[in-house]
C-alpha cells in the first residue's frame, strides 16, 4: 500500500513560472530566431541581420532598423504579458502583428543571458539593458533594436541536452529566417555564422525572392497562383510535378503573413495534386492566404504555428481550387496563344 503523499500547495516562484512558460515557446535556437525576427518585423524593420555562434546555442544577435523601444519601456519589454501590440480582446480578435502575447522576450530571458540595445528616432543615443542585472547603460547604435541572446538553456540543462549538433541547429535557424524571408520580400535579411555570411536576401519582388530563397529551379518549375474571393485571397507559387520532391521539405504555408502548419490547408493542396503526383512524391509550394482577421483565430498555440478558421471548409475548397487552377493553366498551353 502506498503511503499517502500530502504536500502543501504553494505558489511557484516567479523565475520557475517563467521557465515553465518558456518551455512552450523556446524549444531551440531557431525558436529564438523566429521570435526575434517577428519582433523586428513588427517594429517595421527593412533590414534585419542575424549573427550566430555555435549554431545559435552560444549566441544569437538580431539587429534591426525598426522603430526601437523608448528607454523607459525597456524593462517592461522583458516582463511577461507585457506588449505594445494589443490592449483589449477586440485588438486580439483583429490582430495584424506577428506578436501579441508579450511572452517571447520574457521567455528567452528566463532561459538564456540576454541584453537589448535600442534607440528610437527621439533618442539622442541608444540604451542597453542587461536582462539579468537589470542594469541600464548608454550604448551606441543607429535607430532600431539589437537583441543579444547568449548561452541558451545554460540554466535548464535538461533542455540543453535535447539540442542537436551545431550544424543541425544552424540549419533550423536559417530555415526560420527563410520562412520569414519568403513572406517579406520587401525586407532585407542577412545571416552570419561564426563571422561568415551564410545567407543574404536583399529586398526584391516576390517572384525574385522566391528565386533567391528556393532557387531558380523551383521558380522555373512552378506557376503563380492567385484566387480572390470575398474576404479571402490565396496566392503564391505551386510547383509543377517536375518540382516535386521525395521529402515534404519545400512546403510553405502562410496565413496573414505568418508561417503555419495546417492539416486542412495541406490536405486541400495535396488533393489538387492528386491527378498529377504519384507515389510518395511531395509537392513543392509557397502558398499565402490572406483573410479577414476575424475569420481566423491565431491564438491557438503559444508558438502561433497553428490556426483555426471560422469556415475551414471554405478555406479548404479555395486552396484546392487555386492550386488546381494554377496546375491546369500550366498543362493546357494557353488557349489565347492559339487564337489569331
Ligand atoms: P510581443 O511581440 O508579443 O509583444 P515580446 O516579448 O516579443 O512580445 O516583445 C515585447 C515588446 O517589446 C513588444 O510588444 C515590443 O513593444 C517590444 N519589442 C520587442 N522587440 C522589439 C524590436 N525588435 N523593436 C521594437 N520593439 C520591440
Ligand atoms: Mg514578439
């Protein structure tokens, strides 16, 4: 017979609460990259540069030329549930920014060493806040923000053990930037690792950005897709059968500019390929859905990688239709071109 176990109920210390919450958001260096680039984009950055060391495990520095954070708000930026992006339930239901939970910086600073240096156009100079000591000091940089994250999971060794090799973590970090880069061709991105430039995408047209990020082979073997209906717009590029792959590693889906994984959308796309792809071939595609924000719930998962649609069937149908149309146009050599 087990001895009855009775322990008193206690409130957890703040630091432990943060570390538990951080577990949901920060899984690996790439999660930090994703959150920091989200923040830079929300701040209106046009140039974002990332400097990584040891696959991002030792250090991640993200610099942007966005609006910056006023010095008096710097300490607040690190607090849990503190955000400049929403203030009410109504805001939440119409959210148009990547962030809104006010969790990322708090989460990251609870599992890594962190510092933020920022300067707004109103400031004579930048200020730097060290997260651990709370020390605020004058610093030098142009208008914008730099966030430095060092020694990820130094204080949560169990988490640290789950990290893979530096090269694998680096690949995930680059992939995180790639996802943003596809969605924001108007923004320039540069990724450095150990002092070497590993990727650079300069601001370009969306077609050029697809070429730069996914390669000209994919661009040549894909067709533009575009379908507008009511509050929904589906656009992007659908790979032709010859662009298909043995792995599902070139499938990018975005809802209102945010990279998501969605079974319903994936199924809609897949069903459009039914007649043209066989066996285990995986289609390649970049598909964006822009939809009225009130028709989609983005607050489903802490990492916001899942969404829920008000009318999933309609989304499924339109996605399928858009892809089918793009593929069909490519197969029937344009009727107009035969006309006199
Ligand atoms: P969220 O993005 O959900 O608001 P974060 O913890 O990621 O929460 O950021 C907290 C706040 O700090 C943001 O709401 C924003 O005001 C500010 N902030 C964070 N990163 C930046 C940045 N790169 N540029 C300007 N402001 C930033
Ligand atoms: Mg954020």
